[in-house]
C-alpha cells in the first residue's frame, strides 16, 4: 500500500493544490491575528511603560479602582524635586495665531532629563516657565512652529508661552498636546480639570501619605496592561470570529474537494479492492493522503502567517501611528493553534468523503457515476432534517424578535442556515435551472453541467453562500444602523455651524460672506436679543427662528418652541448650568420680563430658543445676532470651519460647529463596516478558490466529454464560454440565495437588536451595494472559471479522446 | 483507386505523416499515407494494434493536425484551416461514432441526437426534429429518446451515437471501433445499421476496427501495418 500511497500523492498533488490553498489561507489568518495581538501587547508594554522607564517606583492609589489624590501627588513631587516626575493633565482653552480658541490637554515635563519620557523631535525641552513643547501631531494640525507663541487659559490664569520644541508621546494614557515645566503646570492647579494621578520616582520615596502606595514599574505597567489588554483581547476575539468563519468555509471547500477527488478515483479504489486490498487498507491510504496534505498545508499556512504578520506590523505602524506596535514575540500558542486547526480541518473534511469511498462496493464503483436523488433513504432523512431545522430556526427567530433576545436570534439564524445548507442538493440545482433558463439555449449545456451532480453543486455553492449571506447581513445591518444613527445625530446636531455675535448684531455683509463661502449650502440670520436669565451668571442670547427648517438637519423641530418656554442647549453651557428642564425662570430683556419654562435640547450653540410670540413679548426690536449655517454634502469640515472661523473672528463673533463631530462619527462607522467586509473578504476568497477548484476538477473529469464536444463542432471559445457560464451560474445563484437570506437575517437582527436600542430605526436595504455584491460574485465566478476553462480549451480533441 | 475523378472522392490523403514526440521518444505513427475515400462507400480500416488506425482517422477527421502531407475533405484542404475553422468544418461536414463515452450523460438520447445542430446555433426546427425521428426509427431507438445514456444498453447507446452522427448529413462519418465494447449480436446490429446508412442514405463511412468480422460489412477494406497502408 505504501507504493500506492506515494504514487497517488504524486499523481494527485496538483489536484490537491486548491484544497491546500484554502487551508493555508485560513491557517495564515489565525496566525496573523496571533502575531498582531502579540505585537500590540509588546507595543503597549513599550509605550505605556515609557513614563516609568528610568524610575525605581511608581506612586499611585492603594486600590486599582481609586485614583491618587492630586494634592497628595503634588506634595510628593514637591518633596522629592528632581527625583520625581508627576503625571497629570489639565484641559485649557488655547489660542494659536488668530485661530479660534479650542481646548487642549496640557501636561508636565519632568525636571530631571533622564526621567523625561517624551521623545524630542526638534528644538529642546522647556526649561523655565513661559516655555512649552507641543506634540507634533497638534503642531501639524494647527500649524504651530518652534518660536510661535500660544496662549493657554482664559481670564486671570491666561498665560502666553513660547514654543521651544516639538515632542512625541509614546504613552497614550499620559499623552498631552502641550508640555510645560512642573512649576508652570502648577499655575493651573485651581482649574476643575487639573489632576496629577501618578508619580514616577527615582531613589527613596520616604514616608508615604495616606491612600498612596508604592509599585515597582514592571508590576505597575503589567497591571495597567491587564486592564487595557482586555481591550486587545476583545479585538483578537472578534478577529477570531472571522477566522472561524474562514475556517468553516475552508472546511466546506476542502470537504468538497476531497469528495470530488474521491468520486473521480472511485474506479482506482474499486480496482484496488478487486486486486485484494482490504477496506481498511484503502481507508488508511486515503487518510494518510489527507494527513499529508493537512500537515504540508498547515505548515505552509503557519509560515505564511508569521511572515505576513511581521510584515504587517510596520505597515500598521505607518498607517496608524496612534497605536504603535512593538516587536512581537513569536506567539507559540497561536502558531500551534493555527497548525492544529489546519490539520484537524483537513482530516475532518476528508472524513465524510472517505467513508463514502469504502461504503461503495467494488462492482458498483466500476459502473458510471449516477446522480443522487432525494428518494434514497439518506436523501429523505436529509430533507426531513433540513425541514426540521428550518422550521425550528424560523420559530426561534420569531420568538427572538418578540423577546428581543440576541441568543435566540443567533440560535435561530444558525438553525435556519444549517437547514438551507442541507436543503442545498434539492434547492440549488432547481435555482440553477431557473436561472439558466433565462440564458436561453446558449446556456443549456452549461446549466445541465452545473446541475448534473446535485450534491456537488450544492457543496460548491455552500461556501460562497455562507460568505454572501454574512456580507449581505452586514451591509444591510450597517445601512439600517447608519440610517438610525444618522437620524439620531440629525436630532442631536441640528445646526452644522452657528456664528454667534452677542454684543453687536451681525451685518448683512457678514451674512453674504458666509453664504459665499465654499461648502456652505444655506445660511440664515437668526433674530434675538441679549437677555438676563435668572440662575445664569452671564446674559445669554434669546433667539427665535421660525425659518430654521431651511438649515436645520432635523427639519427645524428643535426651533419650534411653544410660547412660554425657552429651550437651552446644555452641552453648550458645560456643567455650569444650574437650571433643570421643567424649571420656571424669569427672563429679562431691558425692563421687560417673562416667566418661561426651561426645555432641553442640543446642537445649536449658546442661545435660548423661544417662540416668535415670546420674543415679541420681550423686545420690540429684535436684531440678527446669530447665523446658522448648513454645509453642503461634500464639504470638507475642517476647511469649512476654518474659513468660517476666520470670518467670525474678523467680525468679533464666536463659532460653534457640529460638523467635525459628525465627520468623526461617520468615519468610525465607515471604518467599522469596511473592516468587517474586508475580514469577510478573506472567507470570500477561500470560497472562490473552492469554486475554481471544483470546476477545475470537473474539467479534468470531463476531458473526454469535452473532446467529444469539440469533435462534434464545439469551438474553443464556445467551450470556454460554456465553462464560464457554468461557474457564473453557480456563483450568481449562491449570491442571490445568500442575498435573500442575508437580508432576512438583517431584518431579524433589526427587529431583535436595533429596534429596541434605537427607537427611530427603520429597516434599510442598500440595493445598490447588494447589486454590487451580485455583480462582483458573477465576475468572480467568471474569474474562477478562467484557469480551468483555458486548460480545457488547450487540449486538442484527438488528445482528449485518447484519455480514459 | 488513385485514378478516380474528384467528383466521386469524399476525402483524400496525400503523403500523410504523423510523428509524436521528439528525439529518442519519437514515434512515427503514420509514414506517408496516400488514400482516397469514395463517396457513398463504407470503408473499413484494419490493422494490428498500434499500426496507426486511430491516428489516421484523427488526421482525416480534422481532430489533429498532420505532421506532413495533405488531407482534403469535401474539397477543402484541412491543413489550411485554423482551429476555429476546423471545428466549424467538423461540425458541418463530419460525423463521429466512438468506441465508448459517446453521449453526454446529462442529456437525453433525443437531446444527444440533435446536439450537433445546437452547437451550430441552429434552432431545432420541425425538419430537424423529423429527421431525428426518422433516424431514430431506422436505428430502432425511437422509443428511447427520453432516456438518459445511463439508462440505455451499450448497443442502444451506439445506435443513438450513429443517429447523432447522421443528423447533419455529413460528408464523412468516422467510426472508431464502434463495436469494440459490444457482444457479437449487438455488434452485428450496429454494423448492419452502418451499412444501411451507406446503402440507403448514401452516407460515406470510414470505420476503424480490428475485428475481421466487422470488416466484412464494409465495401472496401484498407489494411494498415506500421504506419503504412499494406
Ligand atoms: N499522443 C501520443 N503520443 C505518443 N505516441 C502516440 C500518441 N498517440 C499514439 N501514439 C503512438 O502512435 C502509434 C499509433 O497509435 P494509434 O493509436 O493510431 O494505433 P491504433 O492502430 O489505433 O491501435 P489500437 O488498435 O490499439 O487502437 C502507436 O505506436 C502509439 O503508441
Ligand atoms: Mg485505436
């Protein structure tokens, strides 16, 4: 049997290549995740640990969940002087050049050079009060250069500083935009956001105050990492889910490859049995073949994964410098895990077809291949099981939607999907026939070829079906969530940009300038008057905007206030607002006054919105003090806000924008969707390899038939087209079926998860994207057919006829 | 033989050679064949195994390019045709019956018979359907047209293959060991049908065989030996 085993491995190597590729890709996927996780962990140790690198001790609160008292920390730093480095932050409004003020984080720099953990990029560290170093990213964003002056803080604590250096911070937790000397930092100790929560110490610490504890730097960083790396593990876990999908798809692909291969070799096996090989011997030989393929493919996959992972780390570091990765240690458990998964997948996938091989009697195997039909005992059991799974699954989904239970939804979805897969051999060929009928007589042969072995047809499409279903569900789910989030955001940020001029009314000139600014779709003046509101220290603008719908994203509903009410934006007032919704307050303009009830809202800046009648009650001569702007669809938020800030500054007005927040949220959602699609893409690639593989094997199997067709007058091009049509039919049917199921799942998910969470959500089906998916699948099917079709067309009829 | 006029010659070969492989592994399968095949006649090509019968047939039928010499079928020099033109030429002028695996397993017998028409993009019109029925009648498979090849006996499969070869009214019908897989009774049946096709439909037929009995059904017998006509 040994010679047989070696000979068949040699003869069939090429046929195993595709199965091996599927295994390699999934193993590599798992290993890459391992390497990257390890890199992220190393990066964290290196970077988060930077502030404590040359320290002997770290002082922090006794309990992990507590924070060290700021006054205690200051006391330690003051006492130890050059041997201590306090870590803290304060949030200060900062003005650079003639840009509008915005909040920036400010942190201290250690007095001793060895304890300065920030990386100096250019210039020098600040040495005395009045000097500052700026983080390079902020310097880039705000065009700050060495030698510039920046103003930190407002009013009494405002300080002008000279920028003497640019630095980079390796530690994300201690990162600030501006760094100053410790004494300078202490200037702002009365600011509400001021805190010092950790102290790195060189040498002896001496008497520890109450509530403080000493940690060794290693221990301290590792503890901190445990917290944060939960996060990294979470991401690794999510990635693993995708790896599991890829692995599942490759099980389907590999199993199908083996069953096609074995079907083709049934005669060989039968012959072996006839010449005296026992069932056991045949089984063993086949198993050893699978094991050899599994070991080789898994080993290759592991190596490819390691190579790819280490190549990806520098790439990620350049693409996303905010989360630098370190030198990853070889993640042995991941490597072993990936290898094992690959081996087990191959062995498992070869198990079923192998069992079928030895069940067939030698004589039966010598007869030509007959199609499976649903009337056999196994066929009936299979259909019954499929029906059972479908019904149970649908029932579970129904219950899940009523009870909003995610667990039931997942169970139901899985059950339905398993049912569909089992129904495959009965369902998929029917769909292929229906689709093929649309092609007319040109597609007849292709259609018949595609369905001639229903089980193989179903198995080939199953892998793509899995991927498309998931992709469609993700696309539809994200479109639905997105629509809901958009709507909520429109409500929370009704006005894109508000220019407010409390002192003087805005001029029509300014309004014109704003309207002419590129990226402005519409701008309206808003009338109002300065008013004293009881409970507020400073006067605020009270405005009315009956025509707010012209610019508001929520259709202007935030500005439709009933007479007798005043709507305030809490976010715009920070936390200094002692008023609560429902309170009644006296609002006074000049000597007129009105009793108004407070209502809440957000997203239009620091003004109280009232009804026109209420404003008329307060003043006879309202003047435009505010301009509300709606940005056009494609406007660049940074540029637009910059331009408008320039106009506002020149006119002495303040600017309040929601655009940048919107853009960030948008981007987050987009990144999320694309990452998921990208990760699913790996599974899709495996599925396509599977289709190409089955087709390639079928082409080998049908070489004689093709030769005969060619002899009868089928041109090369017709042959190629026939095979391409066959592949396209398979992929399009899998895609259409997957799209339907995927949208169905998305709907179930929407009813179960999205609707309870976002009350205004409505189901959105992204038809164009789904169209693209079907199109891509069809093209990919064509692509999968290219190689097999070329190989088939190359054979001359005479050569094909002498094959057997 | 060589003196007959063009009008009665369906196909001819002149100094036909075919060489497989290169250097030491070179095999001269055909070493200069001169042959005329006459219209309406049933010719048997005989010879021992490995003598080049199949190779000759492949070259005459345009399934393979010759290494040297010319093949003319229905007045067309096959050497001057590229692959596509040759394929279309086969589709229109040549019919085939092979030893086995003649029929597409996923098509019914009836569909197999009209397959050559369909490959040409022709609609199976009433005339074609009528002809298919007539042929099926003659060949005794009329009641089997709805069955798949797997449900037919070997002899029935070969008769369906003959019907398919005749449907286009080809200038030449090639049969490579059409009875190789059949028992003697069934062989006789199939050979009778071939002979009737030649006699009654005026079909030119070339049959490769190494059975002496089979050759007795033919009008002419060409014997090959070591790549030459003996
Ligand atoms: N593709 C090929 N490559 C190399 N040699 C070939 C090839 N096809 C045929 N031959 C050789 O050419 C010679 C003629 O072969 P051919 O198939 O024509 O014989 P045949 O007369 O049909 O034999 P049989 O009666 O066994 O079918 C043989 O020696 C064979 O080995
Ligand atoms: Mg032969």
